[in-house]
C-alpha cells in the first residue's frame, strides 16, 4: 500500500473513531475479493453483456430465458463465495458503535453474513423472490426451477432493483436522512455511476472519503480518496483503530 494511501486511511480512521457517526456506502467492488465480479471494471458483467437487455423489467417480460439464466448463474456463483475480512471489519466497527448505517448497492447479502445488522439494501436482494406480475412472494427453488407464480402464473424474479425501477422507499429515505447528518460518508468499491445512489455522498454535511481500486468520475468530489484494494485498506484501518490511541 502506498504511504499516501496509508496516511489517508489513518486520517479516515481517526474521523471514524472520534466522531462515531459514519455512514458506509458500498458497491460491487466491496465483493470482488470474495470472487464476485463487479459491473463496469475490465472483468465486469456489463463489459460482456448489454445491461439493458438483461437487468430491466422488459427483459423479464420479453426475454425471460436470458434474464433467468443471468440471475440463476449469479446465484450459483454466490453460493460458492464468502464474505472477506473487509466485510468483517465493517461489522466490527458497527458493533463498536462507530458506524451509524451501512447502505449498500450490493444484492449479495455479504454484509449481513459478516455480522452487520444496520444495513439498508438500496438495490434489493438476490436472496428474496417474488412474482413480477402480482408481487406474490416465492422461494429460491421455485425461481431456479422456473416455476410460474402460484397466484397468477406470472414470471418469478429475484427482488433486485432493475434499471428503470424505483428504489425501496423506506431504505432510500432512511439512507438519505442518515447520510445528511453523518460526520463522515465512506464509499467503498463503487464507480458511482448509477443514479440516485451516486448522489448520496453530495448531500452530507460531513466529510466524504472513497476507497476504490480504479479512478472514478467522482474522485474530485471527495475529501479523501484511497486507491487500492477494499480488503487491504479496511484491514489496515481496522488495525490502526485497534492499536492507535484515537
Ligand atoms: N477494491 C476496491 N475497489 C474495487 C475492487 C476492490 N477489490 N474491485 C473493484 N473495485 C472498484 C472498481 O474499480 C469500480 O470502480 O469498484 C467499482 C465497482 O463499480 P461498478 O462495477 O460500477 O459497481 P457499482 O458502483 O456497485 O454499480 C452500481 O449498477 O449495475 C448496477 O445495480 C447494479 O448495484 C449496481 C449498480
């Protein structure tokens, strides 16, 4: 890790420890070191597949076999993967009362699996299923076996937010509220290209920090930018928090 990154990681850790009012906002880059591809990096999903032909309501209605193949593949990949040390660091910071909220764009549920409790899933979850037509709740097996909805024979889908769909209202309102009041908003592993979540850091009265492997178009909007691996930088900050008198 570059010494400049270490310095900024320590400055960020100091704010987290002293203010005890940090909102964490994560994206797909938080889970790549668990073996799950992100979307827009070199090896990202949307580099190989046109996102609008897969992750839209139209795809469910008009291209279901392709839609189903994509999400059932993601579910199979996910079943082979586990949260990494970085996820556990964030959960331990929550337990120590340093984190006010963890808002995530990720649908993988790894933050909760690592022990984070106060989590808002802004893009839904791939582990919940429902009928696209009537909303009737379904289970994973019914979806994986391409069963029709028990109520209306409609098509089943994971409860993820597809492009063009609204975010879950309560999760969004609560995240905006806590971000605005936070002393620090720490964004981890997101290109911040997807609206409206990309707008969240801008509404805080506090400071903003970003941990990301690649450059983003939003870098200049942040007070502190740390380039590198989420897992490595979070572990460094965690060690610093444990050892330094902050
Ligand atoms: N450590 C730090 N950063 C990483 C790592 C890592 N190990 N791996 C990838 N990254 C960074 C990449 O450099 C990239 O800028 O994470 C970012 C991920 O960006 P995207 O792939 O655009 O993912 P995200 O911002 O979460 O996408 C937002 O778009 O496709 C939709 O609904 C989907 O929630 C998703 C939303």
